């Protein structure tokens, strides 16, 4: 007890010393109901404790934010198998302090060389969802290993061995089964049992390992050792690539050794926008996320949101009407820019936002069928994981990567411990047919060999006075865009700290289906008013998204792991 009191006293005195002048907002306002965790020496915020601590240990050893992010990403493949991965892909957004620039790394999965437009249609022309979601054929060529190593080689300071060894140790020595891991495996037990590789990797006599049991992944450890010792070729060539290709050939998949060897990482220009003096930098196509986050902020910018009141009926109405417009545009225009033109500049323009803003009726919800995507023909051509990292040098990383579904295709390649993604489901498989997240998409996202499927992943950075101020992102499929937008809007427009911004109740509308989803935490009076305005409300839905965020203020790192799911961690809090 005495020790606890001393720690509390020390913490209080630390804040007392660090209090800014009365002319500044305090680092922590003790009137807030949600408080971030605070640190001075860099920070890693992620969905799982052990991997976050791996990243923070790298910072403590002198690594930069990129080194820590890469170490975290590989560690999550061991400790957070539902979404951490070697067999998936994603996006990394980096702020480089020395050069004062942002780099966006696209390591999204690619369609294999033998992929065809109608490959998931049965003899009746309907989508075969078993083949699309839960077969070897559902996997795109994974990009995670190449993407993380590309970031390390070009923007990190440490060796592959240094950042990989912690993940190797976690896999071979084992990790204690946490409550979150036990629950996650139990929730997917029946599906994992359907694949011998997954069952032998994650289950013990057909059951999830018990809480506290040491959980080893020896096959995955050997793959991680191969990457540690051989870099990219340790995964995309040699015995690992041969094993993956052989399993594909024997089980109806189409990824070949050539597909793996030829996988390429692409650096792209991030999308940029402004909101009341803040600069928002986010993911460009083939992610739709950054473009539509900025588009929605542009639409909402002139409204007096504070006067409406956070999560009032009036406020939610305007946010939802902006969402409908953005998601309608997503359905019509978004795809891989390497294969078809995407009107990003038009979607991001303040002029276009002003035009569509005028269509918002402040008193009535528009039906989805009333909303049409923008016409630019005369102009220029549910599981994922996110983590955020910041170092004391000013570098910041926002990274989102995924297997698509929780546990991807639920298939583990025998002898590797590598879970396969089911990202091919993110392509448009049949015109007019919603994907697994209910999204309607255009022919710009149809299956083509070598193409990257459209994504909603939205690793995002916000800058204040030219300096990095906030890093965030979320899992959630189609929910990612609305989750990230509301989180940064809460911080920018309502001056919420990052814990409050991420913890506040959220809403979601994606144009089609025409449904307003509302989390618990919005009052019944507000819901009733929204219904009276014509919104088709779905109440008490599953939680929407899960942010992992860092805010940087006056030399302090303020971290918040969204409490909507168990197991998240802020490493570096003091």
C-alpha cells in the first residue's frame, strides 16, 4: 500500500512540475472522463501487450519509430494471430522528422497471375462464398513481409536480425495465453477445425488453449528465422515459398512461386487535406480511406459543430449525411490506381465538398437512393489491426495491416504456421453484389491479375502548426473510414483528448445498405429524434472499430488503446 501511495505521489508531483502556463491547455484535464496514458520516451500503442512492449524495447535500445513499428508488426504475427500476420498485407504511413516529409508504403496483397474476373462464380453465375472466403483460392499474394522489410531497409536504423529476433523468441519459446487470445480462438474454433493446419497450430485436442498456458508456434518460428537470416528471400523464395506454392497446387489455390518472387512494394504519395488549420495526411488509393475521410471533413468543416453539441441529433444527422455522400462516391470511383484512373483530386477538393454540402437537408435524412455519386467524366482521369508508434526524435508511424476476416481464410499452410489471407474477397466479384462488408463497388475494383483490391484501411497522421500531433487508425472493414474520421474530428473540432476522442460513442452509415448504425452510449432521445428525421436506425450494434492512437503535446506522448476489445496496450506509459 505504501509503495502504491508513493507512486501516486510521484506521478502527481511529475504533473505538477510539468504544468504549462495558464495560457495553455493542460496535458491532462481531470474533468475528462477518459484519460490517455502518458509517457516521455516514445510510445507504441497496439492491440496486444507483448508485441507493443517489443516495439517499445526497440525504442529503448536506440531504434527509431520505423524500427519499432517493424518489430511490432512481426511480433503481432505471433501474439495476435486474428489480424497480425505474415500472410496478409497493409499500409504504413511514416513521418520522417529530419526531412519533414511523409512516406506512404503500400504493401497490399495482389491478385495472383492466374486470377480471372469471374473466378468465384458458380455454374449459375452466383458468388460461391465458400470458395471466396474460406479456401486456398481466397488468398491474394501476401505483402506484409516485403512491406515491413522495405520500411526497415529504407527508413529504419537497425538490422533485420535485431528487429526479427523478438518475434522469433515469442514463437519458439511461447507466450502465455491471454484472456483475449483464448476468447478469440474460442469464437473461431469451428472454422479453424475445418483446416488441419489451423487446427494443429491453434487448438489443443480441438479446443482453444487454456488461459495462462504457454502457447508455442514452432513452425511460424522457423519461418521467422528464415526471414531473420535471409531477409525478403527468406519468405518469397526458398523453402517457405516452395511450401506455400505446393500447398496451393495441392488444394486448389493459384499462388505460385513466381507470384511470390515477383511481389512488389509501392511507395505512393499520401492524400492530404486541411480542417480548420490542421493538416490531415492519410492513405491514398488503393485505399479508399484517406480520400473519403478528408472528403467528409471538407463537407463538415463550415458547420458549427460545437454549437450543435457532440453526438446530438443535429450533429449526428450532419455527420451521417456526409458519410452517405462519401460512401456513394467510394462505390462509384475507387480502385487500384495502377489499373484505372481514380478522381482523387476532385473528391478531395473544397469546391466539390461545397457542391454536395448544399444537398444536405438539415431537417431530413435523404434516402440512399436519392444520393448519386459525383460525375467526374469531364475532369481528370471485419478484421484488421492498427498500431501507432512515435519516438523522441519526432518520427511517427501509423500502420494498418490485415488478413481481411479475423483469422483470414482460417487456413494455415502446413509446415509454416502462416495464416492465409482472404483478401480476394475485397475485389468486386459480381457487379451489383455487396462484398463481405456490405459495400457495393464498381468495375474499377474487378479482379485482374496483379491488381490490388480496394481497401478501407486508413492509417492517418494529423499535423498541428506543422508538427505531428496525432497518429491513429482502426480495424473494421467498411467501419474503418467512419471510425477514423470521427476520432480525429472529435479531437480537432471538440478539443477532446485522444482517449476521449477514441472512446466516444460512434455512428456509421455506408450509403448502402441504407442503415444508420449507432453504438451504445447515444441517448434514447437522440435516437428518437434521428428516427423522426427519417434515419433508418439500427441500435445496440456491435462496437464500431477499435483505434490505437498517440497524441503528441508539449513533448509528452499521450496514448490510448481503444477499450472496445480486450488486450490493447500502451507501451511507454510512465
